[in-house]
């Protein structure tokens, strides 16, 4: 539905010399992000992996317009980010559903907030709800759903207004391992059908490799990119991929990079 | 089954207490003006409601309670919203509100009666005054207790301040608001009665004082029973409405301020 509207360079997300410094109340300022340069192409799925404290959530919040940068430049679809905008969908670490709204009502929240025609989008919301396997739960409330179902609801909410870009901040971190695998498969399916550009933050190397076309590896304090790995595994990937030699090599190589960085600290 | 058993046990205790009261009073020869037997109290209650003035007094007090409650709660909610939403209002008013809250509200009843007279108005003012503060405090508390993630969500969706208030903050505050409403209804009953004690021409508080003056102890007890019934029915109504409105909270509403 969305016509891809790319910037001059053809990338949907661009970061140039991006930096963020937190001014501590006392003591030295903390450098959360230092000199980040990367691009994400239209329709690409890019994972960002790194240990806690590497500023990956800071990065995502800057891209979402929720947090200001202190240096460098960020562009989404060719325009600089200067605040929250309507052409992105955001998925948080927790589901962040409104407990007094049903699955369908939660899914339609962006439509209401952005003053779009709710009746027009209800069909789309229902289709997305069906796609994530919540069709029978449309009229249920969050407290009647499991954690995995709640997070699926929040993914529908992020997609309902048909944003060009999906930003995901460790969305499956709170789920148990088996639910998490199912969610990874589901997300891959959604991405292959909806063809959004996805930036996916995670601290799981396996998850990053399984989902990503590319994996950006970050190091902690100051958060910077230490490596970008291209994942050439064919799609759709099933869970068996994870036991294959190629997958293992990629995971090992990324882990070695991270370990080396930890050692330097 | 268990529920039926519990109800049976409760009723059995009540019956045992009433019976021992009834016969204990006779056995120990306690005079009726000190402690009348339950039978006399019930008779007085029936008598007062059927032919006497008790029904009228009840109606007066009930109206004072309800009007005062609605008034006090409305002002409390309104002011709470203003204080929580506008920094200026908070800076101007909140310190005084806190200071006034530490004054026992019923202590001002004599003054209120001087200002508003012996009629309806002074009782309404006192009942609303005591209802006002728990609402105010709880509304502010509730509106401020929004999850940061929910606010971030609304901000990321480019929501206006009014949308964030209407769609997130206000529903979030409802559990606290209903906790305040529950406290306030009980206090409103107290407020109305205290107001009538200080100076009134009608109402259950007036009736209690009057019965006291003519040593009609069964009459006082009859008024207590009516007040207890009014209090618990109103409390149950507020609770039931709260459970319906705040359906997503399964546990009982926590009373966070009074």
C-alpha cells in the first residue's frame, strides 16, 4: 500500500556520524552512542545486536523521534528525524497494551490517534489480527491473553497504519524460549508478506542472525558499530536453520567480536 | 456450598448475639435507657418508619449525603485534573490543598453552620467538604501513575496532549478515582450527621440528638440501624459501579489515600 519513497541514497534509514551523550547530573557525561554510520535499504531486515548498555535502545528511540541526538544526522525516507512521525511502527520491549481496550481496539489505537477513518481500517486490523493468529481473540482484553499473544497484539498495532518502517526494541526478550522461536517465525512471515523495512534490536545473537538480512554488531560504552555481518541464508528460514553449519559460523563470528570488545573494556 | 456455609455461620453468630443481648438485658436487669433489648429497638424502628417521623428524617439525611457527595466528588475530580495537568495551577493551589487536608474537616462544621445556616445547605457543604479531599488526592495520584511506556507509545503515535489524557491518563486513573469514591461515600455520611449534630431542624443526626434529650434510647439505636444500612448500601453501590467500570482490575481497589 505504501509507495516506497526513498531518500537520495535509496536507503530508508540513514545514520551519519550519529552520537548521543547523556549529561549526568554529577560526574563525567556518558557517551551512549559514538559515531554510528549505517543505512538500511527499502524492504531490508536489519538486526542490531549487542550487550546491555551498548546504546541500542537509545539508537531506536532516536530513530523513533522519542529521544534527541547530540551529534550527527538521522534520516528516515530521506527526511531528517525531528520528532515522532506517522510513517513508522514501534514495538516496545513489553506489549504496552491499554488494559481497558480489546485486542481489536488496541490494534486500532494508532488509527484513532492519527485521526484516520477507523471504519476503513477495521478490516485491515482484522486481517492483521488473523495473520498473527489472534482471530478468535479479537474481543478479548489483554489480561485474558498470554504474554506471547499480547506481544502479537502489539505487533498488529505497530503495523495497522501501514508504516514504511518497523522499529522493534527487543520485542521478544520477555518471552520464554519456545514462544520466542514461534514469534521469530511469525515475524519472518509478516515481514515477507508485508515487506516492511525492519530495524530489530535484540541481545540474542541467534535471534539476530535468524531474522536479519544483515546484523549490526554493537559494543558497549561508548556504543559503536564494531561489525556488520551479512546473512545469506535462504528465506523462508525454518528453525532447522539454527542447527546448520552456516548459522553456527555466523553466530560464532559475532560472539567472538563481542567477546573481544568486552575484553578491551 | 462453602458460600452457603459462610452465610449460615454469619447469620448464626448474629442470632446468637441478638438472643444473648435480648435475654442478658432482662437477666441482669439493665434499664432500657442504658441498653434497650433488640426487640424494643426493632419495634421503635418499625414504629418510627411506619407512623413516626423517622422516614422523613432519613430522607432529609439521605439527600444531604447524596447532594454533598456528588458535589464534593465533582469538584475534587475537576480540581485534581486541573492540578495534575497544569503546572501553574499546581504551584498556585497544591500547597494549600495539602495544608487544608491536614485540618480535620468535621472540626469546621460549626463554622460552616454559622455561614450557611441550620438548613440543608450547611450539611451539603460539610458532606461535600469531607468527600472532596480523598477524591482530589486520588485523582492526582491516579493521573500521575501512568506507565512511562504508555506515554512513550502515545508520543510515538504523535498523540496530542488531550488524546493522551483521554485515552491513557484518565482510564489509568480510574482505579484510584474509584478508591477515592469509596472512601468519600463513607465520609459523606459522617459529614452530614456531624452537620446535623451542630445545628439542624431535621435529619437523622437531629433525630439522634432529640432522642437523646428525651431519653429515647431505642430511638437512637433505630437511627444507628438506618445509618448503617444507608452507609453499607451506598458503599456497595459505589463498589459495584467501580467493579464494572474498572473491569480490567480483578483485585479490590486499593484505598490509597483518605
